[in-house]
């Protein structure tokens, strides 16, 4: 006959149950702190938990492993998590272990460099990626100061940055799949208390990686400022609007391709809702959907700033940091309800000044990965057969050193297509330069410089033309912009070396020559 438990035994079970519930609640609360990057607070809470629960070795080791991971100490994180798993078997802990192990493996040979002001620490693969450092440090150190003014917050330093060789590596160390990364064009993240970015060497023509780095740093500031309580649409809107803030207080702009796409989708009634942007822009089904979503949230921040003034972003974040719900804070700064903001903002989207964008000219502003077998050649994207023939013939003549004859063929293509295809205009400029006509080359590039700001060849040819015309400061600015898109093109550094020599900067000229050898 089974004995009934005594009252004392039942009381003991109740005490144990309450202890388990308390452990679970405390663990969850500390986990939330870590996920919100409140690491000093999390460490203090773990120490208190350990004092009160000396037998909870597994849970304590797990929490300290996660803190170590978020602080970039991957060896320690792995050791502590292995210790935790010997005490407690949990699937989510095992998943975290796999992530930490992958991150440790990916970064085991990385070099770590500190920015001149000490604000940032960048971990890069050895070799060619050293060319990124100067440009990254310039923008990030400036961004640290500029965003402190804009958002009223200075994170503890150094802020960690990791650069990865390929999108497949970013997928290994994040919550994203490589398919999601390529489909949406998301090649950088702010996650796990660090900035994570794919090297521009993984793309055919590079990309605006410097502004992208600053974009991720804006996310970092917002996360730290508000304990990660800002919704994705507001996060991305602020990051998109402020990604060029390091260049100056009024440097923000929406790319013409994004403006055109936004207006197109407004007319079609096919916008992305704020809810669809959750949990990540990277989960959207195409690069176009991601681009229009970024354009929408940029426009939302632009609207907020126009209506509420330059300090609007800081006021919103202050309210959120003080405990206000994000949409309520946003609406309060505007002085209307959130539904009323959405109504007025959607009306404002319909009233944006129309943009003259060269749709269908054979070029799209999208990321092109080096290993994408499906990517079309630029020439094959030209839809007009006759123009394509002239362009092809021009390229053949150019390759044979017959610059003046190539100019004639390219000008025939321009006559058919207009002056809005970046490949055609840069080819024309190259041939004009070879024919000794630098001013005409410069003039040929003006129509596309601002329309296609990420087309790196434009900036290289602008640098060449300005150099030939003796405009050395302009040439420097153009070529440095090229490096902020594709610093792995040796021509960028060859020409920068020449410009720095003319500007009387021999140390920078030598560094550029060193970069030529590095990236070849």
C-alpha cells in the first residue's frame, strides 16, 4: 500500500517549486537584460543570483556564457556554456552554443584594430581587408561624436565591429540564412552587442559599405539608449536617415532609385506596412520590397523632423527610455495620435515632388554578388538592340586603343538612350579622357553622379577628369568616395597616390601605393 506524503514533505515540495519558479523568473529577467545589452546590470544581477542560489551552477554558467558572448569573449563563452550543458540539457542553450562556436571559428584568425580616438575596435580577416580600416575609422569616429549630438547618447567604448569575407559567413554568425541575406540585400547587422558587416570584396562592384557601417552604429546607439525597446520600422528609419550624419548635419538624403521606387509603389497602392517589416527587413521577400520599406521609414523620419524640428529624434528616444511605448512616444513628439500620424504621413507620401528617374535604361541599383551565376552582364541589360550594338563596338574600339572612334560609337548610343545609363556614360568618359578631352569627360559624368551614387566607376572617372584638369582637391574627394564603395579596385589607390602627391601629402601617397600592392 502506497504511503501518502506527509505535510512536511508536501511543504518541502512547495518550497522547491517556488524556488524553481523564482529561478526561472530571475533567469528570464537577466536574459532580457543581456538581450537589451544592459550588460553591467546583467552582471550585477548574476552575482546576486549566485549569492542567493549557490547550487544553481547550470543556470549561472549559462548566463555568464551569454554575457561573455555579448562582450566578445568567445573562448570563455564556449567553456562556460559547456559547463552549463553538463548540468542542464536545453535545446535553446545548445543552439546558442552552436552560434558561439561558429563565431569563434569564423573570427579565430582575425586581426583586431582600434580606431584613432579609441571609440571602435574592428576585427577583420587578415590580408586585403586592412584596406578598409582607415575609411571605416574616419566615418565611425566622426559618427560617434555626431550621433552623440543628434541622439544625446555616448555608448561605452570601444564598440566592437566584425567584418566577414562573405554572406555565407554572415549567415553562420547570425539569425539569417544566406538566402534571406541575398534576397533582401541585407549584408550587415547590429546584433549581439556588435556591428557585423560583409566585406565589399564579396560584391562585384562593392557597395556603400562605409555608410552601411554607420547605419549599423545608429542601431547600436538606439539599442543601448532604449534597452532595445524600439520597433523595427522606427529603428530602420532612424538608421537610414542618420547613416550619412558623419558627413555633416544636413548630409541625409534618399537615393533617387529609392525615391522613384517609393513613388511608384505609392501609386500602385502597394506599400509595405510597418507590421510587415517585423521582425527584420531581411525577412522581406525581395531586394525591391526591402528597398521600398527603407524608403518608407526614411520618409517617416523625414516627416517627423520636418514637423517637430531637429531635436525630434532625441525627444522620441528620451520618452522611450523613460518607459513610454514607442508609437506613443513618436506620436507625442508630433502632437497627434499615432493613427493620425499614419494618415497624414500617407497623404504626404502622395505629395512628394516627382522625380525624373531613368527607368528602363538598363541599370538597376541593386547588390550584385561575385558568385551570383544568374547576374546579368551590364551590356546584356541594355534593352535597345541598336544602342547595345554601338556600345559593344565602342568597347571593342576602346580596348584596341582607338579612343576617338570609341567616343563616336558611345555618342551614337547616347543619342538613342539619353545620358542616364552609368555604364555608357563612364565608358564615354574613359574614352574622352584617353582622347585628351577631360572637361567633356567631366560633363558626361554629371548626369549620373547623383542619380546612381553607388556606381563606383563614375567616381573613379570623375577623379581622373578632375586630376587632368588640375582640380586636385576635387579629385581626392571623388576617389575617396570610390574607396568608400569598392576599395579593392587597385585603380582607386593608384590614382589617389597621384593626387596626394600633387596635394603635398607624401605619407598618404605612400599608403595608397601600399594599398595597390595589398589589393592586387
